C-alpha cells in the first residue's frame, strides 16, 4: 500500500512545517469576505453553499466535521503576496476562486454520480440534482459578481483570467467524460499527452488561476503572473497523477476510497495509460476490455500487470517532473521571499499529505 | 380556449407588422459573432450548444426545424440602437445574453424534468444529465469571457449588470422551486406579490439585461440604461403571467402543451394564486390540496372555479399593467425614435404571437 507521503518523499526538499499555520492564516483572512459573499445568496441556495464549504449540516446546524483544506484560497493569498499585491487583491481572488471551485465540485459530483465527498453526502445526494445544479450556478454567478465588484482598473483582465480558467475547466471535464467512451488500445486510445492536457485543464487551470489572480488584480508584472499561473497548472497535473497512483495502489484507510477504486471503475488514469503505451501489454488490455465486472482477483492481477509494464514508475516520474516544474516557475521571476517560501512550504505539505 | 392574440388584443396599440423583419435583421446581425463564440467551445460541448440554438440535430446534422425567435438578441440590438450605442455594443450584448439564456434553458430543463422543448428532446434527454450540466456551464463561462473580451472601458459595468441579472435569475428559479413545497392556503401560502418578484427575477431580469446591456457597454446615460432594464423586467412579468393564463385556458393546438397542463401539475401560477387570495374559495383550495391525481373532470372544474373567483381577470389585469409599464419606461427617456419604434413593434408582435 502507498500513502501520498511515501509517493513523494524523495521529490520534495522544502520544509513543510509552517504549512498548517499558513493554511489557517489564509482561511481566517478570507473567511469574512467569503461569508459576506455567501450571505448575498438566496437563503436556500446559501445553505447548500455553506454545506459545501463544510460550515453547516443539511438544515443549517453547525457542521460537525471540518471542511476542505482551503488550498485554493491559500494559493490566492500567497500568490498575491508573492507578487507584491496588497492583501485585498489576494482576498478578492481567493473568494472568487473558492466560489468557482465549489461550483465545479457540485456539478462534477452530479456528472460523475459521486454520492459522497469528504465523508458526507454530496449536495445532489442531500438536496436533489436540480437544487445542486442551481446552487452551482449561483456560486458561479456570485464569483463573477464578486470579481466584477472589486475596485481598481484591472477587473477586465481578472475576469478574462478567471473565464479562461473556467473554459479550460469545462474542456477538461468534457475530455474526461469522453475518455470513458474511448477504447484502451488502437488508434483511438487515449494517449498520455491527451491525459496530461485533460489534467492541466480540469485540475491545473483553477489552481493556476488561484495563484495568479491576486497578481492580475493588482496589475503585477506579466512575467510574475505567467510564472504563478504556470506553477499552479503544473501543480494540478502533479496532483491528478498522484491521485491516480493512489487510486490503484493507495491504502483505503488513508485515501478514504475502496482499494483499487479507479481500476474497478475502469477509469482511464495515467498509470494505466502509460502501462498500455508500453509494448507487450496485451494481457492487461484484454483484461480491461472484458465485458465482465472486475472482481478482487482480477483488479489485483491488473495492478500487478500495470506495475510490471512500468505504469507506476512512469506516473511517479510524471508527478516528479511537474513538481520540479512548479519549483522552476517560482524560481524564474523575482517574488517576495517570505510569501514564495510560504508557497513552497504549502505545496510541499500538500503533496506529502494523505488526503 | 384562449390564444395569446386574444388574451392581449385590447392591450396593444403599436403596429406589429415590421416585427418579423426586425427579428430577422437582428438574428442575421448577431449570428456570425454567436457562431464565432460557439466555435471556441470544446467540439462535443459545441454540438450541444448548436443543438440548443436549433442549428443542428443530435450528431451534428443540419437542423430540420427552426430555432427560437431570438427575442433576447433582438432586444439587445434594438436597446443598444435606441440608446445611441454603436452596433458592435448591441452585438456583443446580444451574444452574451443569448449564451446566458441558453445556459439557463439547459439547466432549467434539468431542474423541471422537462423532456421536450420546441418539439424536440431537451439537451439532458438527448445527451444525458451530466453533459447537459456541463454544456450549460460552458455557455455561462463563454458569455462572461465574451463580455470581458469586449473593447472599451465599460466592461466592469457590463459584467456587473450581467451578473446582477444572473443572480436574480437563480433567485427566481430557487423561489419557483420552493413554491412547489408551500401550501395553497394559510400564512405560508405564496402571495401574489411574491409571485410577481419571482417572475421578475426568473424571466424579467435577463430580458431587462438584454435591453440595457448594449447601452451599458457604450456608456449611455444612466437614465436610459435604467429605463431599458425596467422595460425588459416588466415585459418578463407580463410574459410569465400570459404563459400562466395559457397554461390554464390555452388551446393545446396553439400552446403545444396539454390542456390544463399547469393545473394538472398543481403549479402555483398567477391566476390560481389570485383566485385563492379572494374570499370564498375554500372549494378550490380543497380540490388543489387533495392528495388524489387531478383527472380531466377535476381540472375542468378547477378552471371554472378559478375563473369564477376572478383569477383569470386578475391575471389579465396584471399582464396589462406590466405592458403599460413597458410603454411608460420607453416613453420616460429620450431614445432614438426608429429603434424605439422597432422595440415597440417587436413587443407588440411577441405578445400577440402564439408561442
């Protein structure tokens, strides 16, 4: 079994000790503005939003469990600070990006039919599909409204940056849905480079937007904006590939998912695609192509075949490449040192963390 | 049986003869920019968008039937012209508003479970719920991107105007969904003024945005922007109330819906709410409250009771009030005469039209 920290222990050099404090500081900084934005929603829609943020349970009672880590809001605050932007730009960017992220979770859970998230029923499961569609739409509209209401002359550039990320996000989700209908082998099989583009769009675009949006709002140097955006995009691909590794070999006690969950669903993940791109993997292809449900014995066999064909090693190498690219992006431009260190500590912590 | 033209023949004085030509001209003006925007979408999502616009069938073959009338794009072009804005402002506004309108149709059809629209399967029925959610999101993002990419200094104001309309739209849809769960009588019953606010939000906000957005983009006088926006909002309420009248007494051959469709679904429409607000309507309330399915005899009886209680007359008076308010809004500010006449002819034509 593999945990995230064993996946990446060799790839990271930055100390991660300060990261929980960084996450807490950013969450505290952003929370009032995020609450103020959510309070502008229709009360029923606002409850679904608060439930999604982990602030309350169904019906509005205070939440028993903690919400998400707040990765995107921390990236937004630190990215803004690193570019020399004022705190208010980072907070405005954080609010917009958290709202968009939550909108995309609500809608993705409908598309993927996922019944649970963070060990609670998903919004569509708890409130119904129609209401979950509506709540996502409301969060999307609120994100745009929040950003458009920010003072300063950089609002059009910020809206363009956010909408580019949104278009990428939708494009990535569309490709991911279409991958399911494509064959495992032959000329129409999903190639690793198509997978990489999908992961950058689906996961990386919004992380890149988070890291760069405060800098855009503050009118920072284009080179800094590009470097922060690209760092977030590489981080997204790394995250996605690591999730894929954990989806095949991860410890269920740590990932919170059943063992071999992605294999059982025949999901087209990076390790499998990389394995099938190697010669002599006909047995694996036959196994995945069979119309039978994949039982425990078969998925265990498939996991071994993927590892033997180099799928796991290729995925690890891919993740390491993108983590190195994050570092290179952050090194490529002058950034405010304390904030850049905070960013590195945060990324290091997140990549070592188990969920 | 009642058709839209008999509902409103007395309320309209403007000649409607030029309106089909106005609609055609606006559609031709907007189509290239709308196609260019849709071409930026992921191809699969682009096909769902083109299907929604009535440009193609499932699979991409050219459409056999015509699409919608293009009311919102015509309002955008004429509203911009009426305020003295350049054509490009009207076209940019039209593209943004048509994209948002189509996004809202896609998602509303999921929420309402409607299987057909314009005599074809709805997108969720033809492509699946998940893809329809995604296509709606893509159109929403494209609308924001298109508006943000418009040249000129008024982009933040235009984005704020659009996002206010979007928030209203979501709020109206939320109220409409919640109305279903509220009782017919007693302190928690839906009041006619709540219905009016719902209709303004759900239907009026985007029509108001369509009429005003080109003027906003061109930096027109605030008074003209407000007048155009309010005209569109009143038009929306009038439309909704007329639809409600047709939903109870409309001719199925003309409305394309089963006779008494809204009554059968126990939809909380204006004529019913107005009837129940009158004294002595206990029998109607009992009938609507009964747990039994409403058969033909019962809905016919209910329609008679609603009419006897003054529900139909109240709804007609309500529609007339809002149509008069549209006229008053257009008269309240100096507008370019030919375009203002075009707007009046268009509204007159649309209100007389049967679908």
